[in-house]
C-alpha cells in the first residue's frame, strides 16, 4: 500500500509538470497569434480605408419635404453614369467640372479611385438608391 501512494504522488508531480509545460506553450502560441493578427489587421485596414486628403466630404440627404446635411456652392452640370463603362468614359473624356449621378450598386472603391485620377473635374457624386428587387416568386 505504501508503494501505491508513492507511485500516485510521482504521477501527480509528472502531471503537474506536464500541465505547466502545456500552459507555457499555450501562452507562447497566444502571443504569436496575437502579433500575427495585429499585423494582418494593419494590412487589412490599409486595404479597406483610403485617406482622401484632397476631398472634403459632404453628405446631404434629400427627400420630398426638404434636405439635411452640409451644403456648399457647387455649380456644375450633371453627368449620368448608369454603368461602370459610363464612369470610364467620363474619366477618359472629362474636360469640364461635372457632378456624377450613378446608381448606388456601381459605386465602389475602384470607381472612387478612377474619379480621383481626374481630380478637379469631379464636382461631386450623387448616388441613387437602387430600386428594390422583387423576387420572381413574389405574389
């Protein structure tokens, strides 16, 4: 009986040492994952967000009873861009200052990048709400 208790104590010590090694390994792995995640987060942030130093953002919401938001003295002709091809045509042929009017579903980061390339020729962008899509099985 004395031998069994001694064996159980040695086994408990080995298990305790094993648990400490596992805990240390978990802490090290967590630290590595945290540092990798932080660097990936910074990379993702640079891909998602772009600084627009040359633009002054202004959002104005309009409906039939009036409008709210910032405003300014922007005067330019409207240019309807119904497709990405129309945006590309504007970028190629822009010679005067215009306000682009486009559906919200074609407004994207690549469109903004294209428009930034022509700079002063873009007086503003108006996005139109896309019409609601009614499912084919709707009755």
